C-alpha cells in the first residue's frame, strides 16, 4: 500500500528526474493531474488531506503521488508502464481514481473535479515541469521525541568526543594540505539539499568522476558480486590518515553538527549525492521520502559496504516502515560494535 504523498517541491523534483530518465532511456511514463481547486471552499483542509492520502493509497508502490500545485492540483507520476497503451492506461487509472472520489465525496463534488492524463514523451508539450514550491506539506513528520533524542545525543557526542574534534584536524593538516572539513551537497528528507560534513579523508582537487562512474555501475548492477560494495576499494584519492579515519568511521563525526541543525538524524537512511538520485529506479526514491538521513542506520549496523545497493535500499525501507524511538535506540546501541568491527569499511 502506497502511503507516500509528497509536497509540491519534492513532486516537482521527481517529475524532472523522470523526464530526464525518459529522454535518456526512452522509458515512457504518464502524469495524471486531479484538479480539486473548486473543492477548496466546500471541504476543510483536513478533508482535502484525507482525500489526497486516499488517492495515494490507491496507486501502485512504483507511482509517485503529491501536490503538482499545492492544495489545488494533485499529481500522480505513473512509471513502469511496461508497454501499456494510452487508452488502457487512461481507462484503468481514471476508473480507479473516480472510485476513490466517489467513496469520499458526494456526486456534486465529484462533478467539480477535473482529471487529465498526459503520456510522455508523446505529450511533452504539457506544462508539467514547473519548479513551483509548495507552502504546505503532507509528508510524514518525525516525532518531537525523536528530535529531542537527536539534539541531546549529538550534543553529548560532541562534548564526549571533543578531544577527537581537536586531534583529528591536526592529523589531517599534518598529512596533507587543504581544509579540515569535506563539504558536499547531499539530498535530505523530501529531496531538500543540504551541506553534508565530514572530516576530509581525500586529497584536495580529486576527480569526482571516479566515484560517479562507480555509483552508476553499482546502481545499474554492472559490478559482479565481488565488487558490488558501496565504497571503492583501494581508492587512490584517499590520504594516509584518511584510510584510518574511514576504517574507524571517525570521518563521520562532524555529522553531529548536521544533526544539531536539523538536516540529519542520529538514525536514518544514508544521504545520497544528487547525481546518485538521477540513477535511481522509482522504488529506490522512497528511501528519501519519509525519513531524515542518519549518521547510522540499518545498513550501517547490519550490512555496511558488504551490502549491494538494492539490499541497502531494502534495509532503509524496512527501517522507514518500522521506525520508532525504540528501534532507533536499538540501532544506536549496535553502532559502536559495528564501528569497532570495521566490517565493510574502507
């Protein structure tokens, strides 16, 4: 059952990504637009939210449902069409949508809703790729308790580990020229970019094309079983102290600052790089919908770099489905042992 309903900003991002996939690989997709503008005066905000979630529930796991235009037009990105012709697609999807509307609205209200279906690349002239930003969000919000644990935990970690925050920069500067921190754009909850912090473990001015090509091959399953790890083995860009920092995960310590700023959580999925998302299949994208990225998580304590990409995503989705404060505590307690073992870290 699909319970994901995204805000306008994230839906626009997903629509743009799907268009690029369509242009690059020729994979057809469809966009259904449900205009509920005329219902805004007749229904309360909570009733409109409930209707939007009911529509999302009726769609497939591979579909993306959200605000195409905030509080006025609901959009559904229909992927993996598998050769379905336009008439069949419209018949099935429109019938399913109208059934949901009929169950939640009276006959007069249903008549006031306008539904259209656009198939790409055939309908590429439709104005479907605006970059408008939504004002309201229906996405899942983390609990106040989880945020409190994040703030308290990251503060205690920074205080307790303060000697390392002083020592590691000295070692980095001593072994290679360049900044102490490595800053990189990553994708957070609902597709929002943030600046991800780590202690620098690579030489400056290295070529990111090595990692970009590797990630592409990993996601597209072009690596064999022995190479199918998430990090590059024997990466030539790593400094002498950088290898140690990575093996012990000490390079991750500055992410406690990201947690304090509210960009990350102590526990959650690994935050992806923008070029990584462009290679995602639709089901992969679910890992960045409903949870903040985390310093540690299911993947870090149960698989780490020994796990292939699809299995990592499955672990993230399992965490998202079952997330609770008790699960977070369980993962946090497992993290020190995973770090000490160093399995899959290089």
